[in-house]
C-alpha cells in the first residue's frame, strides 16, 4: 500500500505541543488515532488540551460533529515501560497503524530508536513520517529496513490552525510516499508544499532565518533601532508581526537553537551576536518577561507598541533581500517550486505576499544591489545567487518590466509628446516628461494628461494611477514661456482649462498616487494636490512661487492648499512664494510620506499594489464621500455616506469581501 486512500488508522508518537495538535487534526478529519507518549500524565494533559481546542473550534462553529465523537477516535497509548524500553502497547499500535507520525524530542538517537522499533512492528508498507524541524530525514530513515517509506511531514504550530505542511523527501524516500503524504495533507484540510531535498530548515525556517538574521544585524550594527525595523516590517512590508516582535513572541531561544542546528548541518550564516547574547542571558522574550521588548511579567503577553510613523526608516528591500536570495537558492537547486516557496511563506509566516512576489514588486535589480551591499556589511551568505544576477542581466526585473519571477501581463510604454504612460498592470504610471524644462506644464501637457486620464478610466486592467515626473523635477509649474504676451482673457481661459484637469483628477474614478520626485512648484504642486495621496522624495521641494512673477496660483492652489494645510499656512506659502522641503511639507500635511529618493518608485508601487487589491467601487465611494463631504456640510456629507454605504451592498465585491473573511482567505475583488 502507501496510498492515501488506505490510511485509516494513524499513530502519532509524542503528545507534546506538536504531537497532540497533529493527533487532533487527524481525528477531526475522521481518522482513528493512537496518540503515544511516555507516561499517563503527559497523555492526560494532551487529551485535555485537545478537548479544550476542539471545544473552541465547536464554539466557532468549525466542528462538524460533537467534541466527544472526535475525542472518541483518539486512543492514548503509553509508549515506554518503566525500564525505558518501548511498550507492548506501542508495538500493538504500530502493528495496526497505516501511518506513523513521529513528533518526539528533537534528538537523533531518540528518533532513530523509535523508527527502528516501529519498523520492526509495522504491519507492512506504511508511511513513517517525522515532524522534525531540524534533523536529517535521511539519517532518521537509515535505521529502518525500508527508508523509502520514511518522509518528513513538518507541521506548523499550532497544527489545528496553521494550514501549511512541508512534505520533505529524504534521499531515499519514494515518490509514492511523498505523493501519498501530499494527498493526506489535503485530506486533513492542509496545504502541502513539497521539499525535494532534505536541506536544513526546509523552506520556511531557512527563509525566516535570513530575514531575522538581517533584521538583527541592522540593529547590532546600529543602523536601525528595533522599533524602526519592526515598524517597517509591519507597516511597510505588511507582515503580521515585526521581526523582533516575532522573535520575542515565539522565544529567542527557539530561533537561536534552530539557527544553531541548521548551521551545524551546513547552513551558511554569519550569526548575529544579539540573539546569542540574549539566549545566554536568558532574556528570551515574552516567556521570560523581557526580550527585545518588555512584558508585564514572564509569560504575560501584551503586544508591543510599535509606532507606525517609523515605517520606512529602514529600506524594506534590505530586510527581505537575504530571504529572497535564500528563496532563489532553493529554486535554482530544485529544492522546491517557486509556487510552493511563495505558498510556504504566505501560509507558514503569514507574509501578505510570497517572497518571489515581493522580489518582483521591489525589483530584482534593487534586491541584487542591496545583497551586494549586505555581503560586504555582514557576510558571504548575501552573495547574490546566479539566478538573480541572470535576471538582472536579462532585464527581467519584476513588475516594472512586466516579467520577473512571474509574468505581469500587460506591460507597455506609450510615449506622448509631453508624457510617458507606462502600463504595468494593475498600475498605470503617468510620467511628466519634459525633463529639460523641469516638466513645465504647457497646453499640450494639460491636454495629453486629460486625454490619458480618459483613456485609463476605460481600461479595466488599470486599478491605480501613479503620477510622477522624469528627471530632477516633478514639475516646476506652468510653462512661464507661454505667458509672454498673453491677454488677461487668455490667461483666465488657461487657468480654467488647467482647473478642469485638476477637478478631473480630484473626482477620478481610480485612486491617483502622486510620487513627487523633485520640485513640485506652482502648477506642479497644484496637480500634486489634486491626486489622492502624495509620497515625496526627501529631496523634493514644494511651493507656490507665482507671487514672485506677479500673479497667483491659477490651477486650484488658492483653494486646495488651505484645505490641506489650513488657511494661514497656505497664505504664508502663497504670499512668500517660498519653497518647503519634503519633510516640512509632511509636517504641514501637504504630503503623506517622505522616503529616500531611490525608494520613491518602490514605495509608490507598493502602495499602488496594495490599493489595487481593494474593492474598486468601495475605493471610489470612499473618495467621493470624502471629497464631496468636505465641500458641503456634515449633514449632506453623512447623507451621501449612507447612500454610498447602502449602494455598496448591491455589489458583488461586498459578497466576496464578507465570504472571504468567513472562509479565512484573501478576497479577490472584481469591481462589480
Ligand atoms: N516654465 C518654463 N521653463 C521652466 C520652468 C517653468 N516653470 N521652470 C524651469 N524651467 C526651465 C528653465 O528655464 C531651464 O531652461 P533652460 O535650460 O532652457 O534655461 C530649465 O527648465 C532648467 O531650469 P533651471 O532654472 O536651470 O534649474 P535650476 O535647478 O537652476 O532651478 C527652479 C530650478 C525650479 C528653482 C527654477 O527653474 C525656477 O524657479 N523655476 C520656475 C518656478 C516657478 O516659478 N514656477 C511657477 C510657474 S507659474
């Protein structure tokens, strides 16, 4: 046998944290389970924990039958005799089981002894799986007479809640056995990924180790604070927990010891000294009351306060580059497929995107450049993998070139006379393109911008627009050369036309992110203010200098600036014509984020991709409610809000959003 169909009776050996959870998962799925451990006390406590966990699932309506009927499928087995030898009960269980899953202590000799025993008593060709996270499957298998039956089945903690299982092929594991375990994993409602070679740490722990070690080195070298790293991890990368928050939560000892075990087996890493120091000082995180953060008392978890405004103080690319390099290594060495690697980090670590998806998003070129820097700063493990450098030389750089690890469909650049439109599904970039004139806005540019917005409005592939400038300016304003000899009436008409463009932007049906790459002056700033969100490079300068030319802003500046920053600050800027730095503009409320110039493009893209996943109709409704509400009074605004709120309940996106929440999956909004 060895087919998943034939598995009815499962023997789980080890009833600790993982073992009892694994037993529970199989019992819920309808399997009969022997749960074995060394004494009655451990088994009783395991059974209590399973019952408690089942009752929680039942409360949430996630159990199809009663707690008792699930419990009735689990039989506790004492596995050893008082003299330490394996018991007859274990032998009997082994002889009835169709599959064994070992989840005992992470010691090779203990595991080998158990496998030897089960091998001797098994009824025939049964699957013998180990839940080890750090020991070689091949060495565990070596003591059995049929190493082809031995396989890794690595669950994540806690097994009833974590959907991922890494299925690891030892050197001699048969393909049938791997396939059966994959099938079984699906039958128990889990999502398997296949690890084709028994490498230390498999997929998830290798990638996590790179990520944590990099984060730790940044702090150890004084490049960033714990809070800056964690804020960036949570709020820029969108991971569920900061790197140090996670280390504290799971235990610094856990990560330290996994890293040590992996390193002993050949995983090359320059260990960050902080983890070792903290391990030795027994400051292990939540469980000891102190780690990178402080807790009220040992074991009492209070989520650390991580300020959002520190997000981006560290370049997110620095934090993920090592993880991407590791993933590239896994892929180029045939350890796992790209899809499985991405699935593993999403399900095992809760990253909102796969590691390759992130790499594509941030650009393979910037990952490689960052790796070269980290290699110098930290160690040789950051040497960029050949796969990545090849991608750079081939120009497959990710989302921005339409192809990276994945294909991004529609990618095309259309050059108009004053701007470039780059379609990078689901984003359209509009790049003001008169760099020699600092993207000064002439009538052609106004017309082309307006037409382009109309075209993109009709394009269902585009969910978000990013507006930026080429060269050193976003735009230095209306083209002053066009003002020579113009009559008052012509000036008024020009102003009106320009205002129409800004109104079109303000009430546009898709979000417009403005990436202010340099000067945003006069009409340039007026365009920027008509977008929905402004991200500025640190080097950008903003202002309304018209007064110096003898006139006033004519494309909404006198109206939108006070609405954004208040009337007196607006008057100050307009009266003096002075420029403000991006940082000061942020303080005034004129821009929403400020980032180093080399990161502007990435940050704008990340935000755009985030918005592109939101329901388009709800985004539009939110935009209209905010914009129109601010222009009327609160009664009218609230009335509009409730009408739009109601209207959204006629959309398929609401059905999708609510069902995805209930089914614990990511929604896919269609804008219908
Ligand atoms: N209209 C037309 N041309 C403009 C322009 C504008 N608003 N802003 C800049 N340019 C042109 C410059 O004339 C220059 O062209 P040239 O090389 O043919 O002489 C080119 O862009 C580069 O500008 P330059 O002034 O050399 O760059 P700089 O770095 O020295 O100075 C600014 C940058 C932004 C401070 C300066 O260009 C400036 O003050 N521009 C006008 C800003 C303004 O008043 N805007 C409101 C218009 S309503």
